[in-house]
C-alpha cells in the first residue's frame, strides 16, 4: 500500500526541484544551480498484463552538460521485486527518450539504504550483461538540519531531510527547527511546507510531534504563527463573503472600491463589525463609519456627512 511518507519522499522532487542540487551534492555528484527541471510521464507500461509505474521521473537540463532523466523511487523497505523492476525502468526510459538515465532511491532507514545501493546484476553462467547502481539518499548521507537559519535558507531541502530522518533520535530538534525556520518565510511558502510536511509524515511519531507543535503554538495569539495566520485569514474571508451576501440580498449597491476593501481586509474583528452593520446600513459606505483604525475613515465620514448619509 502506498503511504503518505512514500508519496512525500518522491513528490517533493516534482514540486520543489531546487532540492536536486543539494541532494546531488550530498551524493558527491555535481549539478549546477541553474538547471531546468520538469516532470515526465511515469507510466512505463508496455503490455496489458503488466502495469509498471515509476514514482517520479524528471528531465534535467543542466547548464553545464547534456540533458538526462532522473527516475526517483521512494523505498520504505527491502523489496526483491525492485531488483528486477529498477533495471527495467532505466532501460525503458533510455530507449523511449534517448537520453542518459540516473536512478535515485530515497530511503528513511539504514537497512533499506544499504540494500538499495546494490549493485543489482542480470546475467548467467558467470557473465553479467547488465549491472544497476542506484544513487541512494537516506539517513547516512543526508544532513540532519536543526538550525532554523538553514531551514529558512533551504526550506525544501530541510523538509526532505526531516522526512529522511523521521526516526532519528534528534527528531524533536529537527521539527522544532523547521517550525522556527518557517516563521521566517513568507506566508504562502510557510503554509505550503507546513502542510506538505504534515501530509508526508502522516500517522507516525514524527507526524504526531509535528501536529503537536502546530497545535501548541496556535494557543498563543498575536505571535504570527502559521496556524494563527491561516485561521485569521480564513475567518476574515468568510466574514467578508457574509458582508457582501447581506448587502446583495438587501439590494444595496457595492462599488468596486468597497468590494475590494471588504475582501482584502485580514482583520476578522473589523470585518465582523461590518457584518453586524450590513443588516442596517442604507449605503455600503456606512460600513466604515466610526472605524478608528481605518486611515480612510475621516475622509469617508466627511464625505458621507456632506451628502447627508450619516
């Protein structure tokens, strides 16, 4: 059965290909930062009776050499079947795309990592006709990142490293560093990495720890935590839709400026006040009256007063 951890360990290469350079560096292979990377179809099925799917296939166009394909396989345990399917994947991709192929296997435990390095031979009578040497990234060669600054500088690599070291005794320090590092990112990036990590860790001790961290910090309002921002942003947007719905039902015209002001406000308290007023105002602009924190309030109030609206 495909697990969330399995999906996360290879899907991050599709969604955040910038981790290829530091991962290759950890494996002792040079790859320039300036490389175009995009996903390739992963279906390697050729006949009906046998379906074969590679976890992730990327085409890498480096700035300093020829293009190549990178097949990424997430492996959670030793599997003798992979010793036959991995050589097939390589031969199939090379034949179909006429490009060199590298195979990267990503693991989360040392026993699987040791097995996955191979080599895996195909031959008979003392003659090897094909030998497969996968690149393997796992706990033995991926750095343990417990520094928030490094997380903020290389968040994708930090998340991937955290997945590989999910069973490491330093797990708590790793996840705490991720939380502190995410706080230094912009909202969209922090939200993406936080949710990706939660999904990838799944129902595991590391996943429980991460959810505990995110739940715990949400109890401290005003600190700008990821969950706090998400909650407040979602609450404000929900209230804003309510304001516009009430005005629409009551037949009160809403100008583009007023609509933008309502929908872009991220303060749920202020939007809640507008929602309370939406049922009684006669003009949409009256929503903003007596709002001391609104820099436009004084001008708006004067304009409404001159028109006899307030």
